[in-house]
């Protein structure tokens, strides 16, 4: 089987943040010190070799970029300063752009102007829509968001956005699976996928591979950001919309839940506090780390890394402000902050979930799951559908 070689591949990767992969002399130190490099999934050296040789197809089929969590130990111990950990991050950006069939992710990763323009355009559109479709007579005596933007209308907009984003993310994730598994994707018996399904759940919620890294702080920060965001998303999109049948709220409150004040000990409120703390802790640690540049994962920050952290933290901060202005019953301040909040939150969702950092939350556990399925299948070559 012939392998295509692209001489200009390294140059193409510079647009995704690659500095100088040719510094690598393939001593193998990075692979030796990496606690996650094992069995047939050895990295980062193998991937660097592929890149130097222009073997794009090999990289496209490789699960290793998603099995790396960038603890930075390989970069810290590299005798040539090739920064193999950052190289793996570049690979994740590059692969994300290839999984995305719309081509949007590539533009988002390779052009700072396009990235910033996309965020601004989406923010402005959201702001204009909220201003144009506001109620004529909002409640100015009490902070009541439903008097300005009816919960039903907001919920419909949420469902439309969620449906579009889900289609984009799932289709891109399917392409990821197709590249990683190749011809085996449909040859592996369904029972093997089902038998290993627990791996998908465990890797998503615990990031257990990252826990094997020597820098446990990085694992904890990553876990805080992931679980904080996932908790906030589930509260808004699932529990508060559908789960409230359990607690017997009236039908007029079954939608967006923006004007219900739960007791401080209520589970939804406690989960909300956890999500707020987890996101603020994780993003603040990461931002300070990128400013100080003391750890390998924070020494080379791509524009999308900053955009991800800034949008996520601003979304959380504006949400905190809205919470307090509602408690203080300041109507106009609450309404203005709500517009600003959505002007930050919606671009983060629309741009990050299917095309950038948040997509990694899907690609990582799915790839770990597929690697386990593939190993299971190959250890039982006689398996049939």
C-alpha cells in the first residue's frame, strides 16, 4: 500500500501554531518519559516523524493526539527544545480542522482576524436580536426577565441552536471515529462497542488518562473546567427544562427557568454554585499560568486558547452579576447584563462547541473508547457481527 507524502505539510502546520518541529532529532526521550505513551499508541516522537516526512494520512488516522493531555513533561525534558507537548496540541488543532466538514474550524484556527471577527459578528447579531424582539412593556419595578424576553421564545431559540450545534458536533465526531477506526468502524461487532461503552462514560467524566500524568494539578484544573461547564450546560439544557416535573412546578415554569429563585440548599442551586466555582477556578488558574509562562503547557498560547478562556470566564462572571442583580431586584441592570451575558455566551457555544476547544471534550473520550474497542477486536480476530 502506497503512502502519500506532502513536502509542504510542515509549512501548513505553522498556521496552526507549530514553531519548529525540525529541532527534533528523534532521541525518543519524550516517548520514554510520557506516562500515557504505551503499547501501540506511542507518542509524541512517532507523530513528529510523520509530520517531518509529510505523512498527513498517517496523522489523520492516528489516535495519539487525543490520548495526550499535554502535561508538559516531554517538553520540559526535551534536550533539543523541540517542545513535543506543544506539537501534540498543534496536531489536535489540525485534526479538528480536518474533522470539520464545513471548513470553518480551519479558518478559526489559522486566522486571528477571522476568529475575532466571527466572535464579534455573532455577539452583535445576538445583541441586536435581543433588542429588536424585546417586549414593549417590560417590568421596571422588579427584575423579571420573562417580562422582557418570554421564556417560551428563549427556549425555542435555545432548542434551535442546540439542534444545529449537536448536528455539527456529532457529524464531526463521526468523522473523527471514521478516521481513527478506518475500515474497522463497521466491521467491529456491535456487542464490542456496547461492551466497552463504559469506557466512554468514564473517560468523559473523570479524564482518568490525564490522572496518570505526573502533574496532578493540571489534571485537576482540566477536570474543574470540564465538569464545571458540563454541569452548567446540563442544568440549563436538561434538568431545569425537563427535570422540574419531579418537583412539581407549574407549567408556566417548565421552560427556561430564569425567574425562579430556588432555596440556597436546593440541589439545582448547589450544582450551580459548583459549576461557577469550578469554571472560575480552572480558567483563572489557566489564565495566570499563560501570563506567567512557568509551565510547559502555558508557554506557547495560541489565539484560540486565549479566546476560549476569556469567553468562558466572561460568561461565568456576567452570570454571577445577573444572579446578584436579580437578588437585589435591579430590573434595568439585570436586563442589560442579560444581553451582555448572551452576547458572550452564544459566541462561545456557537464557535467553540463544534469547531474548537469544546469539541475536544467529545474527541478525547470517543478516541479513548475506540482504541479500547479496537484492541478488544484485534485480541479476538474471530469475532463477527
